[in-house]
């Protein structure tokens, strides 16, 4: 038997054992990479955008419908949100009726993700009805609207500037299909003032201002 057979055999056995021990770590790493949510899919609301020092915001949810036959089903859904809803009956000049449900709360920075999920959940559940769902987040300060749009990869933009206020509509992934506005698909609108405007105000609305 050649004299190098034994060391070579020992080297091969050690290599196989090393690979065998490494497999669980590799599989775990692959799993973490595979299931890690892509960061650019997480829409960032105002407080967590890093563009304001404010730690609280006002949130308003609005559900609007003209279908009286759907009210019982809609009310059953919104009762599951643990929010306090105020119902109003609206009439136009021709005395046509519409029904509006509004819920308003104050939130902190760490509640924003849950707040957005509630809006998206309501949107999905109301698709079976002839109801429209809106959400607005409001802070008493101006922000850099360009940085906000860039941070959230907002596309399909249209800007309107009136006096010291700028309004931008656009589309961002993960916020639903949105609505058609001026021939474009949009699912958000943000309105903010210029930096020298005091007091400031910023409104972020989905899919647009109500």
C-alpha cells in the first residue's frame, strides 16, 4: 500500500465532515435570505420617514357608500377594527343619500405600520361592496416632499403648486390598485407647505384626499 494513502484518506474524511457540519448553516442562511422581505416594498409613512421630528400624527379613516343594502355588512367589518366609528347620512341637492363612516385617532411612530395595515385590510374587504375607503395622516409640519417620494419609490407623478402649498399624486407598490385620476393610476396624494410656511402642515392620503 502506498505511504500517502492514509493521510489522503484522513484529509478526505475531514473535508466531508466539515461540509456535512456546514450544510445546516448554509441552509439557514439561504432560508433567511429567501424569506427576508424586500425593503423597498415597505411603504414608509410620515413619522418613520426621517423627515420630521414629530412623534405623533392624526389619522382619519373614511368609508363612503351609496348602497343602503350593504350597510349591515360594512358595519360588521368595521366593528372588528376596534376603532370608534361615527356614521353620517349625506344628501346632495337632489336628496340622493350617501353614507359615511369616519374614525379618527392619534398615533405614535411605532403604530404607523399597524395603521397602514388596517387601511389595506379595509380596502381588501370593501372590494366586494360598492364602498370607497380613504385614509389620511396629518402632522402640523412641512416635510421635503421630494425626499418622501424618492424614499417610497413613488412613480406616475403629477405635481400641482398653489401659493405655498405643493400637492403630488402618484403610485407606490403595495398600496393597492388605486384610482384613475386625470387618466393616470394613482394610490396616494401628499400635500405639504414650503419650508418657510408657518405653521406647517402635511397631509398624506390614500388613495387621494377625500
